[in-house]
C-alpha cells in the first residue's frame, strides 16, 4: 500500500498539468479576483474573500477527480495493472492507494490555498481550521468520484469528458462563481439534490454561520461519497465474477 501511494504521488507531481490545474490555476483565480474587487466600492457577498476563497478551494478539488481518474484508466492500458493483478496486492488496496494519495494532495493544496487567502484578508480564526477540516470532507467526495470515473472508463479518452462534468457542475451549480440562492422553484430543488452545492456551502458559510453551516450539507456529501464507494465495490465485484 505504501509503495503504491508513493508511486501515485510521484505520477501526479511529475505531471505539470496536474500542478497547474490543481494548485496554480485556483490560486491565480483567487489572487486575480481579490485584486479586481479591491477597486470596487461594494463587493457582492459571494465574492467576499471569506466566501469566495472556500468556493475556489473546492473548485480546485474537482481537478483531482480528473487526475485520479486519468491515472486509474491509464493504468489499464499498461503492464503496471498486469503486475498488480499477479501480485499479492488486492484490488481494494490498489484503488484505496489512490484515495490516500488524492487526499494527501488535497490537504497540501488546501493549506497552501488558505495561506495565500490570508494575505488577501481571509479571517484568521478558529473557523479557518474548520474550513480546512471540512474541506477534506468535500475533497473526499471528489477523490472518490475520480476513482469511480477511473473504474468505469477503459481508457484516458473517456476519462476527460466524464470528469469535466464534475468540474462544470461544481463551478456552475456549486455556487463557486454565482450564488445559487438566486434560483427558485424546481430548479433550486434539483440543485440541492445534487452534491455539488453542498460541497461548497459546507465551508463557504463558516464565516457567517459558524460550525453549524455543515448541516445538512455534510450529510449530503457523505451520503454521495458512500454511494459512489458502494458503486465502485459493486462494479469491481461484478467484474471479478466475470
């Protein structure tokens, strides 16, 4: 397990695109928007640093979905997966190693992100540490989603389009760039049924609501994470029987 985690981390760190999209791109967006709104007399609530920083941080997690999925699907077309199958390593250990490596990247990404956010006025208080903690819960959903996409895809060409769905839905329906509170009726209900807005609201509301902001969002995020995990186990068991 330990060697698999190290191998996965090396593969992600060596890929310059993973560093660009998982770390640099969200940071550039944070810095750019923070500098932009410094010139405004009034800032929309969703673009205040205490809210916007958390949303962009979660947006960065979506790229972990892409790169975890890309690694798993890519292994299927190499001799590496053949060596795994004939080794004592179980399929569970192989997939779980991606969860550990993905969460390691997410933790480093989150700490770095909030350190930069502090420079632009993000409040340094107890809620900052809660933001990091709850952010890991949101990150776990996107890492598991990446494992799920990697399991169902047979090659890298399929991985990109499916993973981009998570990226797009989080940015549009998650409230990262626009407040979802403006939506009403059946569409608002539809948004709240999906996990994306909950992964963002769970931490973006910390500075205004406090620790109580996790409910009911945390239940939705954990529920979807468990659902995806169950689907991964079911798919792998069905393949093993065949």
